[in-house]
C-alpha cells in the first residue's frame, strides 16, 4: 500500500502531513457509564476523564510486588532466551531499554496482564472486551537511562499501526519506586482532549530508529510549549506496585535518569476489541507484530484473585 493510497481512507485523525495542526478529540474518554458497582469511584472516573490519567495505589500485595520485581530481573538477566526482536537496547550501548511481548515471554506477566485489578478497570473505562495491542518492560538504569521524548501514543498507533479511534488505555505498573528524580512518567493533564497532527512523512522502517529515539510523530517545540503552558506537567510517582493508567492520547514522556536508582515499569496497552487495528493511516506498511498485535485470536480472559 502506498502512502497516497493510505491517505485516501476515511480518517478521523489525519497526521504526518506537510504542516502540524491541532484538532479536537472526536471520541469519548470514558466510554463506560459509572454505577456504584464500577471498579472505580465516581471521583476517580471523573478524574480520569478530566486529566487523562489516574494513579492507583495498593492494588497488589507485598508478595505480588516481590514477584513482579523478581520476574523483571529474570527477564533482563539474559538467561531466559528472549527473542532478539523483542529486545531494544539503549542508544549507543547494549544495555536493555525495552522488552516487548511480555505476555509471550513470561507466563507470570501473562497472568498480570489479565488481572482484574488492572484489566477490569480498563474494561470499565473502555466499555468493551479487550486485547493487548502491545506490552513491554521499560528499564531505565541508574546514571545512564535515556529519556523518552514527549509524544502521544495514539498518533503513532494511528499512523503506523492503523488504530482508528481513541479507545485504548495504557497501564504502567511500577516495578521500582518512581519519584521526581529518577525519570518518572511525565504527563500533561488535559492534553488528551487535543490531537496534534504531526508534520512529516513516515520514513521506511521508522520503528527501527524511533524505539531508541523518536523523531517522527512528535509535536514541535512550539506545540509542546503551548500545551505545557495550558495544561501544566504532572508526574506519575509512587512506590513499587503502583499502577498509572493513561489515555492513549495523553501527551507524555520522561527525563533521563542520572540518579543511582534504576526505574523499571511494565506497560500493558489495552485496546477495545471493536477498535482492532487495520491498515496504517500514514505509513506504507504496518509495524512488526511485536509492536502491534494485528490478529488477536480472542478477547482477554480477565481473571480475579491473587497472582501466583
């Protein structure tokens, strides 16, 4: 499929055009209707709708948090036989930056992805069955961990994966303590209601460089400045085991980590079953399957109870 053919498709969120532009969001933020039986309080639901993210604490037991840490260390140890295409290293070194497809690489993380305390909350917010669009373990080592530049995930998922609507949510499970100093997730509260159509065409195999340092599909410094002035910048801090949920279009990023204290998070991207991806909207062909699950067999089987 050529780029010109891609751009003739009906597209609610055009991007990768000659000039950057701002567009209003055309989709709900919270798709579900709150009732007293919902897994979030009314205040939490309204906060997510207003800011585009929510910090949830004390979801996991101390034993489960220990297991999360241990499994993270095991995957990064180099002794687990990870598929090479699931591993991204830091720019300029062999240090692990990201491990993708956690649900395939680890039975334990497969169970975590389906846990009702996380996936059940997302299912309520999206009001649909779910599947994992992407999963990954992000590791930002002490002293040398590099930044993740400001971006909207949806812009990339729309342009390069073919995700049509803003009906996806990321869950970041903190595997180490995250604070203001060691490169935590930063978010612009309220930015999710505005879509930045980014300038520039998608290069061939853009993912090969963007996973290390994203340059295409990011807003201009002027747009980011205007957003920061309008919405401010918050950060998702918390002890290990804290969960940060954020909307697919929330502008976010993180600083480098020059402290001695590493930062590690597990990300699970939940997409609504009715929003499964198709042909990309602004790329010649889809990104590889480890970045975008294209043919899920069935919705996630969400499970309640302790993670063993």
